[in-house]
């Protein structure tokens, strides 16, 4: 790992130099992992300089620069990070500045969320705090800066939220989905994982197992999944009910009570947090994610890469890559427990699961990180060429 070498990137050779901004650089977290996966791959083609507060230790061709941040008062956090990052970057010379965070000036921005004001007012239904107002101000300053040539929202859902909030022309915005490391799944012995994980949680080989992955059970709508399973008999399903395997951390009490009250307590298993999520997907048969809001949902793409049919809500950004009825099922707007039950019943037939799961795997193969990095490289080259011609 190369740490914080204050050098002029233009002196390192003929390769173009790229400044990439991300507060935390590493595999944990959606934005963090996307920046990591792309930078590590693109560092073979460009001189990549990452400006971050923290980064994972390890061998890398990336040059790292530490960006400080004022922590108190809290409202200064987004403003100070943006200011210090800009001061460091523009004290040097780069061919392109690509930010995954709200900063004041950049050539290219990957937008991972929705506009902060929309998130607070509409999704969380709260008034703006001082921190929120500072975040909105930094966001607006960067997006409305004429230096910004292109924005890459991670889904159509994010793109629509952006264009509703800001006057961003179509020729300056292009959706770029996150990728998936296919080798994490192809190198696994799926049958061995299936037997091992099922034995760990007392599952029988004949059980149909639904996989739920997430930390925020309320936003991810775990309640809807439990209610859907419990409601399957009322929708005409008479075979043994599926078992729900929940991977992640959250307040389990209310959901266990709900399951017990609905008479399916023996069909709900909390597995907790795991560092081998890849092994859990092949141990299951169906993946569910009926979130109220998820700007993409990388776990959906991971489940598809593992060959699982998926059931998701239309408010999950990954619905961009799910073909309803072919690779999975997209729930109607504001889904009910009956909608969930009907979707699960449809996937209880083995031949349907296998057909959709194989189709899902093929779609996921088009989203390998190498392919996403290749597209990003072309964007870098195009923007750099455009700058040189102006």
C-alpha cells in the first residue's frame, strides 16, 4: 500500500491521473465497495489517487491521500470534508476528478443515494437538522458547479430522484449499476455449502428456504415477508410452508413475536451476521427484499449471481436488472401481505425456481466488476479527451 505521497501525478509517466474521492475506502458498504472494486481494477490503466479519511490496509497500486474532517459541531462534517478534499486535490494536477461523495468541485460524480433533502423530508419524514442543511448545501454546490460534466446514478430510481430535484440534463447523466465479483460464487462448491449451512441451522434437505439479508429490518420490510409466509394457506397453498432464514443484525424480538403470533415461529430462523454470505445463498431457494427504499441493493445482484430467483419491491434500485416473471418477481407498488404470499406461492414450484434462478445467473454475469470497470475506463477516457479538446 502506498500511503499519502504528496507528489504531482503528472510527473509519474504518460498514464492519465485520476483523483477519486470516497470517505472510507474498502469492501464494507455499498459506495465504499464500488469505489474499491473500480479503483483496484482501473489502477492498471490509470494512475489512481484515492482521497479518503480511512482505507483498508493491504497491497495496492493506488496512491492514498488522507483527508481530515472536523467532527464537532456535527454540521461541519460534510462541509469540512468537502473543503479539505478540494484543497488537497486542487493543490495538485489531475486529468480527472471522480467523486463518490458530496464535494464542491469534480468532473464526474457517482451518486449512490437520493438527494439528501428528499431522503430526510420524504423518506424519513423529518425536518432538516443543521447537519442535514450543511449536507444539502454541499451536495447542491457540487452538482450545480459547471465543472461537473457527468453524473452516474447507481439506478434509475436514483436518476429519477436526481432529475426531479436538480436541473440535470439527460446528456449529463447515465445510470451505472454496481457490479458483483462472480468468482466469489463460481469457486464455491454449492452443494457442499448447501449441506453445511442447512445443517448449521437445523434445516432439512427437503425444506424450501427463503433468504433475507439486511441490517435494517424495518426499512427492508421483514414484517411483510413474515406476514406473506403466514398468509400463504389463505391464498390456497396447502403444502408445507417455506422456512425464512434471516442473515443480518437487528432487533429480533418484535419479529419473533409476530411470527409466533401468526403461528409460524418454527419457520423463522435468525442466523445473525456472517462473514461467509456467499455460502448462504446456495443454501437457500428464494431471495426476498421488499424494501421501502434501497437505491440499488447489491445483495439482490449477489443472490442472482448465486442462481436464486428474487422477489423485490419496485422501490429497490436493482429492479432495473430484474425481469419480472423471468429472473424473479417485482412486487406491485405498496405491496400487501397477499402480494407477497402470491409471489412466494408462484416460486414454490421447483421447475419455476430453477428456470428463474438460471436466468438470474445469466443476467448477473453481465454485471461482473471487470465489465463495470471497463465501462468506467471508457468514461474516463472520453471525459479526459473532452477536457483536452476545450
